[in-house]
C-alpha cells in the first residue's frame, strides 16, 4: 500500500475515489446520497477561493482504496486544516487510515497548519451507520471537540397546518423585520443586495454560535468570498434556496438560512447554516427563517422527500425549533480535533 497526492488531471483516480466514497456512504451514512460523480470531481479538483485543497490517495495494486481531502483556508484560520477522509469498508483496520493520516500531517506541516478538524457521523440507538470513524479518531489521539444531533425531516409526515401555525406565531413576534428570498448556486448568482449582510453575518459566525472546544478564529468573509462560494456550489451542481431577514429600521440583513439540493438526488435536501445576529434574538426569527425557507424549498423542488440538518447539542434554542417542525434524530455528528 502506498500514498500519494492527487493530480487534478488524474480523473481516473478521482473516479476510483468516488467508488470508495460510495461504498463508505452505504456503511457510514445509510440513506444519505453521495455527491454525483461530476460534482465529486468538482469538489476534489476545483479551485477554492483564497484557499488550498490537497487530496491524499491510498492505493493498493494501483487501485484507490482510500482518500483524504484536506481543505485549508487562507483568509482566516490559517492554523487549521479540515479533513474529509474515507477508506473502503472492506479494507479498514489494516493501517490504510493511519498511512493517510501521516501523509495528511505532512501536508499540514508544509502549509504551516497545526490543528486538524475531522467530522464523523456515528449511529444512535436503533439507527444505521458505523463506529469506524469515531474509533479511528480516538485511536489517533483526537479530542471530541464539538457534538451535534443529525436530524431528519420526513416531508411525507409533515403537518402542513402545524408548520403554518408556527410560521404565523413566529411572525407575530417579529414586527419590524422583513424576509428576502432567492435561489442561487446552479440556479444563478447571490443577489448583490444581500452580499454585504451575508458577509457580515458569516464574519461573526463562530462568535454567535456554539463551537464546543474547537480552536477556531472568526471567519473573514467579503462579498467576493460569498460569490466564490456560490460559484463553487454551481460547479458541484448544487442548488440552494435561501431566506434572509432584513431589519426594517436599518435595512441590514441580520439573519439567514439555506437548504441545498441536487438534481442527481432530487428527493434529498440538506439544511445548511441558520444564523440570527445575537442582538436580534428573542423575536422568533429562527422559526421565521426555517418555516419560510421550508415552504420555498418544497415549492422550488417538489420532488424533495427528506431534509437533513445538524444541530449543535449545546444550541438548545435551534434544537427546539427543529423539533417543533418535525425533525427527528437520525445520527450524531462529532468534530474531532488534533493538535500536531
């Protein structure tokens, strides 16, 4: 077995890595669709605005049996590397993960990074999945730094009248605020009118949301970085429905949520960020955001059958919103951290 770094023109190796990921998803994340092959290629080989991406491959007999995608931002958190790694299920517990880990550490040192973050999904009682990722991280000496509930909304069981009641009740507490909605990613650009507000929200994300014991610095977002993220989503054929809230008195965007979906898996949606600026909390804006955006999502993508989300376990207010909407536990997610 040997490790090497992916050359972006090596589409054959990318396709073999996609096969590894498909097999791993079936074991680790049953019921969650993997990126389609073209979107997976775009992720591993596409440019990252203001960042560095490196993929480590593990091969046996010339065939890819594992990969580790390493993402390192340059605008902020220059101490950090986010790692997404998978090993073919039938080849686990044979030293492949450890060999990739050593190669990832080498990449990090070359780029001056001393902190590794890796998120793994783990099963809950009676649920699907595997403990392989957690066992590997713990054996490698990583700390469980942040834990989340991974929740699922089955749209076939949603009580539409209950959602509408939640929406109306929330708006009754939200006088002085107005919604802004749009669709971007593969469907177009993020509107210019919200760029400054979204950049300001994201630049205070870590200060306004629970982060456990993760060693993170505030993000440094600009309108240009928002547009670059959207272009990356478009290259991965990801469509996104968005709802933001504008404060009528000042006109600024002070809250935002989004749901992603892809034509390759039209039944599946993934709830992304939901964020309300701290000084505007207490007006039920989290419920406003999520109910309004859910209605936009089902209008935009009528084939949607399930929507997943993750919710930090120490973020009780947002967990209450999700539960009230009908989200139910599906898996847990843990971000492991290691200082090199």
